């Protein structure tokens, strides 16, 4: 990823890299999330629909060795110095979140334990919170005015970014195939890694001092609210090729990645807008364009994101499905006798959606057969054939 030496993103990565052994990709994601809330909501591009400036990022790494919380603290530290209203308060409810956005439509929500948030919202009533978060993502109006009150009203011009850290195990336990295929998790820019700092070369020349980072953020925060004039011809050609490559990869790859691939082109445009603010000329004249110089590093970032997502789905999320699948099959006798679904559910103690994922996968394999259970209104399952492979998976689509 080539960026000018005096780029905020590049120097944030170098500055963070000297203060911790976290993967450089983590600092990269945090740098983008730090820039996003500084730009006016009116700064956007109309490219196959309006693309606003916001950044949703995850840092996926093991506890203790990847310093996720430390990386997040770097973003918080710098933003608080620019404007302490830009960092969202820790609110305990969705209603509180709405009021926080009402008070400050541009903000960064920092989840130091995103895994706990995912776990709390993975099932039951709290699952609605994920749906409500998508209102933030889609820029849909939030809130309503209470009858007889002059206060409140819908919030129509918000730009909320989110960044958080989680372990692979938390991702495994708290997400499903539907979350990935085209759901909640397909909206984020994922960066997974270890202290080996995958996919990033250490910038030469060392980090500039912290004052430089504050200076650049102050400049970005002062950029006039002017929408993007579009892509230059060279950038448009470049992006068309990138989109075609994404489509080919989507058709050939893990079906759980379809949502991620379908949004990758827009993620690149969003990253390019932030790079324009950082070093691409935004604010220097009355009109600004996305150029190949900002698209190239944006594609590099997206490729890191795709690599991280592929790793998560092929190892962590795949392991989760295979583990549940093996446990399900162990309950079915090789004799072909049927077992009531109620007994399977009470024995496995899995969430209903996890059991449904396994049943859908095994039925797609033609490995199990649904029959009438011990009671006429109940369902049971038995093996179709003896010796169903305990490690074989039905399809990538079920490995979530």
C-alpha cells in the first residue's frame, strides 16, 4: 500500500506500530475510523447511490497478544483532543444511543469488547439491536417526536462510525451463516491478525511526532462540506476492472462471502474518500475527484479485509459449524433409529438458529431424514445411511 509519507493514515500506523506490537492492519483500520467522524455529512459521492463517509471496522485477534484495546485507545485519544463530542458515550440502551446521535450526529462508537456486544445481541430480544444498528449503517431516519412534545423528531443527517475488537472465539460463538452471507457482519471492514503484522510493510523513516497527527486531523475537520465531483476517467476504468474481479471472486469463492464481496467495491470508494481527505486534495479547491492515486491504496486495504474475512470464515466460523454438526450426528444411532428433535435440542443446548444451520446442512447432504417423532406432532431425525462422515461438511454456505 503506497501512501505519501506525510499522510495521516500512514503516520498513524507508524506511530501506533512503535507503541505496540499489534498487527499494523489493526492500526490501519483504526486510522480510517478516526478520520471518518471528522468529515461533514454533506461530503459524499453519488456513485450507484449515495455513498456517505462512515467506517465500521473490527479488529479480530487473540486476547493479550494483539493489543486490540490499545489500538482503539489511540483513536479515542486523538479524537478527544480534536472534539470530545466525536467519541460516543457508553450508553446502555438503543434509546440512549438515539439520543446520543441526536446530540452529536457525527461520532465514533468504540466497542472495546465487540465480542461481548455480539454475544449479547446474538439471540432473543437483544437481537433487535443489530437490526437497529443497521439503521445507522443505512442512514435511515432515527427516532421520532413524541405526541405533544416540541423536542425530539427524526434524525435524518447522521454519520455514525463504529470500531471494535473481538477474539476469533467470540466471533465463532456469536455469529451465524446468515450474519455473514448478507447480514450484519458483511457490513464491516474486518482485520484479523497476530503480532506478525500481516499484509503491511513498516513505513520507512519512522513516525512523525504526535503533533503531526493532531495537525492533520484538525485540517480534515475543517474541510468544507462539498460533495465529490465523481471519479476521474482513469479512476472509473480502474474501478470497473476491480468490480469485475470482485464478481469473479464472488462466483468462485465461499458462498458466505457473497455479501462481503458485493459490498467490497463500495468499501473501496468509502476508503478512497477518506484518502482524498487525508492526502488526495479534498478541500484544496471547490471541486474534488477520486483519482487512481487514492483508489490504489483503497484496493490494498480492501484486499486485506477480504483476506481477513476469508480466514475467519474458513477457520473460525467453519470450525463452529463442524463442531455443532459432529455433536448432532453423535446423537443419531448408526442403527437408523430416530431421535426426537426436542431431545437433540436439550442435549446440545445450542441456540435454535445453530441447530437449524446444522439441520439445513445435513439435509442438503442427504445425510439425515426427518420423520415423525415419539408424539404425532413432534419431529425426529435419523441417519439416511450408516457411517456419515463426522468431519465432512455440506457446503461452504453452512460453515457459519
